[in-house]
C-alpha cells in the first residue's frame, strides 16, 4: 500500500489509487524459490493473491454532523499448495484520512 497523503474526500486514494474500493483480479505470486543446487535445478512455489478494499461505514454514534471518519480496510489473501497441503495467509490493514 502507498505512503503518500491519503485524502479520499478529494479523491486522493494514494499514488496509484491502491485504496480504490473493489476486488483485484487473481494475481500469481512467487511464495518461495529455492536457490539453484549443484546440478542447476531449483524449485519454486507459486500462489494466488487477491486484494479487497472496502470503505468502512461510519458508526452513527460516532459521526459528528458534517464529519466523516473516512476509514478504509484492505484484505490481502494469498493461497498456495506446498507438498500436497493447501495454505492460506491473510493480511488486514486499515487506513484513515490524513486530513
């Protein structure tokens, strides 16, 4: 995720709009690559990654008139198979407006 000012009130969702609400397409990612051995053979494990960004609704009890918290949540899920066993790793992040 980005490290630029995050100001969703003005449509600024990071450098590459990485906080745009929605779900990414499935991306293939490398989980592990074994260094080449003495005979030059190596082994790689790949997986699939999906990122979902959502705007968190403001709770009615904390919302001041005319103010919005502008909270966004991102969930990244990576799934892969290693030695016949399925694995899934999930990362969650939340970001609030910088202003």
